[in-house]
């Protein structure tokens, strides 16, 4: 599975967050279980020391 993505850090109010989004697709998979395309999105809360 390959998931290239783009991410960035921003603020939601005073809370810093990292946002990530990108396509997801299989290079090698059994024919019956192969998904053609998907999208992956992720949010990480950043708590600096």
C-alpha cells in the first residue's frame, strides 16, 4: 500500500494541530481484495514542551 501525503501545522484557537491528507492505493494485492483508490486524512494535536 502506498500513501503519499501533504501535511502542515496550524492553530485551532490556541491549540496547535498538524493536518495531513493524501491518496491511498495498493500496488500489489490479491485480485479479489484489491481496492482501486482511497483517501487518508489525519489530525494530530501538538503539545510542545
